[in-house]
């Protein structure tokens, strides 16, 4: 009687273990006697103990950090770069059968591809053409993970750590560029100011009374700022005789 109870309990446990519930984002790869049988899920599925074996696979997008890699760029600059990769399983059968551990394999592939692709780029491209490099990394990694049933959706380079001497060199280059732009803007302003002054001088030369008006306006501006100073405007005609006396007399060639 006791043996019968034990057998019934064992059969009950085996029957209970045959029922499995898979969530909406999970699939079960079923093997029967070591051979691939089918993919089941989601929902309630039955796996016969001792005959069948199930391996769960998640179909959700995996966000994986790529550890920092020491990279020598094409222009011989050593940098440390890390990245993040987004991927998901599209074919559960391939992800289990074609590769031993698709998570570990994708991580290692991302590290080697990161060193390979960035090693062919120059430092300026690595800093300024980030989107192009991300697209290239995504394309290369996705081509190699496709036989595993893994789709790489995106790869993003996160940080690029430069040596201290390179950071100082880039800072000096940026400062020199800012100074160059400031000098160009200043020279352009002086040129435009000189051009406007020339135009003003031409206008005053064509209209002599304008000089008197400008003179009176200047006196008005000064008197507003310095109220204790008194100005006596004199007409410019008073000095014409003085100017005429200082002019050298032209010699008569006929004498």
C-alpha cells in the first residue's frame, strides 16, 4: 500500500511538471530524445518528462553594455571606447541550435567589431562622425549575428576617453580657432567702419554745410555730458584767410 502511494505521488509530480506556462515574450524550443522537435508558446504547453526537454528563449530586446576597449585609431592615437548594443532574438530555433550562448557570443562579437571598425577610423572622424560609425557597427554586427537568429537593432558609441596630452592639444586647437574667428570678425568690422567713414566723407565733401551741422551736433553731445564746460562755436570761414596764407604760392614759369 505504501509503495502504491509513493508511485502515485511520483506520477503526480511528473504530471505536474509536464505543464509549463510561457509568457507572451517567451518561446520554448522543444527537443524530443535529443532531436529538435518544434517551438511552442506562449501560454500553457506540455513537456513530457524524460522524453522531451524545453529551452526557454526571451524575445524581448536586450540592452547590453560593451566594456571599454583600448583602441588605436588609424592616426595612431590610443583611446578607450565603450558602447551599448540593442538586439533581440528573431528565430528561437537558430538562437539555441546554431550557437551555444547567443548572449555571450553577441557580446564578444560586439567587442571585437568595435576594435576593428574604430581602428580603421581617424580620431577626428570618431569624434565628429558618430552617427556614421554607429551605423557601420550595427551593419557589421547584424550581418554576423543573422545566422544565429539574432537581429541587432542599434549600436551606440557612448564614451571616448582621450589621453590627457590629446585633450590639451584639442583644447589648444579649439582656442586657436576661436581666436582666429574673433580676429576675422574684428577685421571685418573695421573694414565696414572705414568704408562707412569714407562714404560719410564723400557726402560731406559734396555738401559743405553738412560739416557745420555735424560740428554743432558734436558740441551739443559734449555739452550734455559736461555741463560745467562752455563752448563758443566759431564759423569755419574765419580761418580761411589763415589757410590761404600758409598755402605756397605758385611760381610763374614765364618770369
